[in-house]
C-alpha cells in the first residue's frame, strides 16, 4: 500500500510537470474504482491550468482555478508522468493530458484508489476536514498526542494509525516506530506515558523523514520513459520478520493481528 512517504515522493515528482500547465484533456478508461470517477471531469478540467498540488495526509490535490481534484492511491495505485506518446496499459484507468505533452496517469490494478472533484473549499471537504496533524510538522508533538490519548481505550498501534489523530502512519511505519520507541503495540494508548510518547513522536518523524529523503533520491527517475517512479525500499527492523532474531536482543520476533493488520514485535524489548 502506498504510504505517506511514497505519496509525498509522487507529489514532488509530479509537481514540476503539471504546475502552470494547461490541461488539454481527460481520459477515463475505467470509472469504477473505489468511488466512480466523475465523468464531469472531462468538461471541468480542460482549458484550465493547474495552480498547485498539495498533499494533506495521503491525498494529492491538484488544483485549478475551477476546483480541486482529490486523489487517493488506495491499495495499489500509483501516479506517473509519461510522454503522451506512451500508450496506456490495462490498469491505467485515468489520465490528464497537459499542453506540455505530458500525461498524469493513475495506474491502479486493484481499483481501491479514488479520483474525486470538488469546487468547495478543500479544507471543508469531508475526506480532508477531520484529518489529524501532519507528522512532520510542529503540530505533531508528544504533548498533543499524549493529551489526545487520555480517554482512548484502544491499543497504541491502532491509535497512531488513526488518521484523525495523526495522518500517514501506516502499518509498516507503526510497527517500526513502536519497536524503536520500545513500546508494546498492544499497550492501551491511555496508559502510555508522556516520556514514551516523546520517544514515539521523535521516532515517527525520523522514520518518515528518512523515507521521504530516500524517495527524493529516486526522483530524477520519476519521468522515465516507462513512467515508473522507482520506489524505494527502507531497511526494516521488525516488520515482516516473524521468527527472526530481534536486532536488539536476539529473541525471536512475534507476530499477532490487530484490526486485521499484521503486528510484529519483540516481547523482550517492547513493553
Ligand atoms: Zn528484542
């Protein structure tokens, strides 16, 4: 699943190709993704210029003077910038053609992604307005998350993956951050101390920052002929390593399920 660092890397990669460029046309090859792609885009986008592309949470938001496109990559989606001479493949469900000869293409084999359109103030859109703070901003602090956790009867891992609390901490990053902060993923979020939240917040920021920087080093490949952005693989300490020795204490790593997602932890190092 594309996580916040991948989405941010995509946003950075796309930005120079679409900003201040006029939209020539829109192609919808398969409108049935998570929600139907609005056919009205074919008339709402052409002749308008993209003025910005922000990214609250995991939603890239290309904006024109007429409204804002809301994109989500779902389980398997990816955005590509390709020359308009490159023909589309089967999972290339949606594309925008720009006057500079480039296409912005959404490839989404599993079709859990989304392309929506709004003319309203994007901050008030139902998908955006209740999002928690961005993890890499000064709004995301130990005091904030400690305060928010006081009345929550949920496990800490579930808590930090809730996008209303903080955006962009996906399953892999939650596993890794809790391991590095020595916090057991099943611990009740309301029972985690301020000192532990301090470690956790620093760890989340470090992990995401590193991932974005690594992604940044692949950016020059973003508009390769095949349109593959060349995603990066971060070194993982705990995720996917059930039964293998903990990098810290050599005890075997354990695996459980929480909220239908895999959790990996070391019962010796995390409590
Ligand atoms: Zn350990």
